[in-house]
C-alpha cells in the first residue's frame, strides 16, 4: 500500500490481504480485511476428477477413462495436457485443444483404454497440466475403482428379467457399500435350460428392519411367496429353489428413507432335476432272489409273493423309488 492505494504491480501475483482500520473521535476502533487476488492475464485454474469407470461388475480389458476438467478461473483455458496412471504403472498423457470457458466443465475421453479385467481394486490417478495454472492443489485426483467380477447388482424398476445359471447377486451398493435409501426393484431369474430350476443361496444378509427382501416362486410378485425377510433373518447357506413350471424365481427389494445397511450377497445357480434312472444302472434283489432287469427299463414287476427286503445297489444317487402294491 502506498498512500492508502493498493498497487497490483507492486504487490505482485498472488493473494493479498488488505486490512482497513478506523478509529473515531471518541476512541472507538474497528478493522475489516479483504482478500485481493492479483493474477496474470494468461493465468488459469483447472481442476480434474474421474468420471468413468466406476465400481462395477465385469469390467473389461478396454475400459474408457473419462475425466471432467473444470475451469475454475476467469480466463478461458485452451491447450493443456491430461494424464492417468493405474496402480503406479505407466503414465498415459494426451493433449487437449478444447477451449473451456470460465466455470464450465469439459469431459474428455482418453484415446488409450485401460485393462481393468482382473477382479480386484485399482488405484487410478488422473491429472491436468497447464503451464499457467496458478493453483496446483486441484490438478490431481485419485480414486479407487473395484471390478466386482461376475456380479449383478439389484436393478431398479419392475421389468427386469435375467437368464443365467451362474451369477453373484447383491444389492445396488455392491459388495462394499450400503444399499440406497428409497430403492424399489423387482427382478426375475430364469434358468438357461428348460429342465433346470433357479436356486438362490445366501452368502450374507443385513437389512434395516424397515426394508424388505421378498422371494417369489415364479416369474412375478403374484407367484407364491417364499418369504419376506429383513434385518438379519436370513443366514449364510439358506437356500430357495424354484418349483415353478418355468424354473423361475422373482426377487423384490424395497428400502425406506431413514436408515440402511450392508445389504446382501447371494449366489444364483441352477438346480438340475434328477433324470429317471435306467434300472440297468443298478442291481436289485428281493430276499435271496436276484432280479433280472431288461436293458434301459425304468420299471419292473416282482411277481412272486411273500415277505422279503428289496435291496438296491446303484452307481449313481437314487433320489426316489416308487413302489406299487396290489392284492
């Protein structure tokens, strides 16, 4: 300050605090301060954040890296570099010629994609480099992105249908975050093969007591209910298997607006109905008599009467033996 006049050229570039003090004729005094920024006409301030990818299942070996660059300053920003690196590996740098006006954000997609196919967590560091950037604190952004693998998140809406025989299934928060408040979704799982039935096996389960996980034995919420669950009412390895004609199970999930929890993880698989055993795959005897079974037969008659024990020896698991008696 010279003669109570602030001179930007004398103060130089940067932020300066100007303090004004006043004392009146009876001795009362006060002060007030104000920050003044002195900047060059070519100065900029660019910030950056990672837009994509996000935590998700089934990330690939060619994921797009998308960043958002915001012009935080008063001047247009043109011609700058952006870069990214993954887990401390090679830094990929590309040049951007886009002009970004003050207070605007430009999303840039790198031409070089990233391999995120391994099921793990990746540390991605993105940065923006501009020679006249006067604030370097917001030029670098770090985020952790997880590839969940073969994982399906609970979808919103009511018209969701999935055909599968192998998928990990969890709430919309993924494996590491709580599910959302005010969530509502319905999904129906169908088996890949006509003679299979969908089976749901619980891995973990933790809901707020005001939220509900409903299971239906069929392809809609109008099918017979297999139970309405909340809190910690399901345990690891609890199983639900469809008995519907099409082998489907329907899951409905609703959360409230107050509190939430870790949610659930479950395995969706297919249960194969046991085929009819050809009797030639087993040996039978009734009492002391060995029974002769025709090749590929699936039934036979014990014609003699009397008491005895029917013994069955099979190389495969026998689920059901049906026997008919008549007088």
